[in-house]
C-alpha cells in the first residue's frame, strides 16, 4: 500500500527544489442548507472563496482555521498544534491468591477481584496537523499534495467492573488528503468535510459543512 501511494505521487513532485512558495490553508463553515444552495450555483473556486470571506459578517458563516506555511517547490512542509497524551494500549490482569478459585483461563475476562494494569503504552497526538508536498507544472500552475488532520479526544468509555474496570479513550478524527493543481495566487477548493453524526464534542456539528481552501503564491527570492 505504501509503495502504491509513493508511485501515485511521484509525478506530482518536482525533481529539484525551485521557487519559494507561500501556502495559505483556510477553512470556513456554513449551515448545511446554505452550503448546499451555494454549491448548486456552481461558482468557481476563487468566487466561492470571495463569497465566504464577504459572508463573515453574517454570524452563520465562520472562519474555522488559518495556517500559513513556506516551502520550496519540490519540498515538504508541516505544521502541528498538538497535545501528546500517553495511555495504555495493552493491559494485564494480575491474579491475587485468595481472591478466587484460580487465575483466569485464556480468553476469560478477569473477575471484579482481579486488578488490571497497563502493560504497554502508546503516545497519541490530539490537535491539528497539516502536511504538504509541493511540485510544479508551469509558471502559473503548481501541483500540491496536502493532508490536514484534526484529532480530538471525545471522552471515555468504560468496560468491565470493579478493579477490572477499564477506561478507554474515544477519539474523533477528521482527515482529508488531496492532490491538486492550483493556479498561482488563486484560492482552490480542496473539498468539504463534516463531523460524524455521532460526535460527542459538537453534537450539532453535522448540521454544518466545512470548506477547505488552499492558496499558493510563488515568492520572490
């Protein structure tokens, strides 16, 4: 699978670094009905972006994020605003003599008298991450592979009982991956995305649609 992804991307990236690039990544959100009506008009990307910016005076239109990155043609850039959290990924149940008829058998869930401890741990990152790789096609055209990702801790779910009760993290993720050819200096729509209807962070969020834009501008040396 990794080899396939690399093969798909090889034509996109330039063979050698070139111009300096300024990359602006923006997200806006609209109520679902308004977003659907706007897209049915089939505006060009730059017009759609301009209408969203002009609509920010309306409380129903929100700018959700703004990130600026600088990189070279043929280069890679990333941005992250995250919190690292370490938590158990595997558990072990320790049987204490005198607390039951004997140690649990393979596949048997430990009784409420057998405490459970973390045996192996992993580090998860929660927040926003943005990765991009830049190539070029012509003076006014630029090829980009871009991957924004939002990871949030939504809460905890519990399994078992007593000393064998386990707390498991619930995680919500929004992720987009796109390979596009953008016109220099013009906003390009990467796509839209929504939160899951089961979202615990923002239960009303599925009634809104997020628009993700990228604007790439070559910079003078």
